[in-house]
């Protein structure tokens, strides 16, 4: 969501703006960011100062072919973290001083220090996920600083405490868990998306569904972009 109203939408190779007053109106493009048809946008989010970040990946998942970009005020993109493979979850700690980020094939969620005017710096591992338990995909941070991570191929969402200790597991009846966020009027519900990619739908009829759970903690209001 945009602070001025409406939404920023990540398309294949461009950012689009949706009008708050007429969501059926055509989306306005901020311009094609690159011409390579083999690379697409994937996942993103905002920092506490309203800057929008968007990660990319190659369709064939070529190692290092993606980047994590930050959008300038005019919508042009500059590389913030180069050479990633499948850029996924991105969110901040409640105090805004830490940013959590997943490049899925690394099997890790990393953490950066964050500082207004300086951006992301001092990247380091936060948690490593046993490959037998899946790979980190989308993520979100709750009001207590817990990091909820969707596990692609793992059939679950993990909650890690601020110290990186695994504190809760939400098991799902599907394997390809893709993203997680908080919602509901009190931000007290966990919403989890999934994919049917590479799945036998006879074995997993609910693949591709959106699930809800009662997490026992509250989420935080979504960060908005100033674009």
C-alpha cells in the first residue's frame, strides 16, 4: 500500500501504481526496469521510511542472476543487494533497526542492520533451515519481534524468536508453503499462502489454497511506501 493511497504492484519487469479511488482503472507503469525476459520480479516490501524494495530471480533459477532493488522516489530501481538467486521474504523488526531477508536457495534467513539514510548494512545469518524441513520463502515479523517463515517444500511455517531459536511450528496439509502475513481487524490472524507447483493435486487437493491460523501473538500494521 502507498501512503498517498492505492498500491504499488510488482509486475514482471516493472512497477505499477494502482489508484486508490478507482481500483478498476488501468495501472500506471513506472517504466520497464530491465529488458531481459529471463528475469522477473518476485517478492518485496517497505522499510520504515517508506522506501520500496523488490527482489528478482531468473525464471530458470540461475544462481546469482537476481538482485534486491530499492525504488528511488521517481520509481527507478537501484541494486541494494546484488547477486541473489530467488529473492524472497523481507520484513523489519518492530523497532525498525533490523531487516530480515531470505534468498531461498541459501537455506537461510539473513539479518541486516538498518539505518535511515544508510539503508541495509552488516548482513549476517539469522537462522539456517535444515533442508529436510524445507527452504525459507516469504516471511513476516510479529509485534514481539518473532520471525514467521514460510517453508517451501516443508509443509509448515516456523516462528523464530529474536534470538533465532525455533519457538513454534504451524503444520499445513500442503508442501509448497510460499508466504505468511498477519491480518484481521486485530492483526491476530495468520494468513498463509501456498502453491500447487510441482504437486500431485490428487495427493494434495488443497495445494494452492490460502490458510488461516491463530498464532497467539499479534502482527504489526503493514509498512507503506511513499512512492
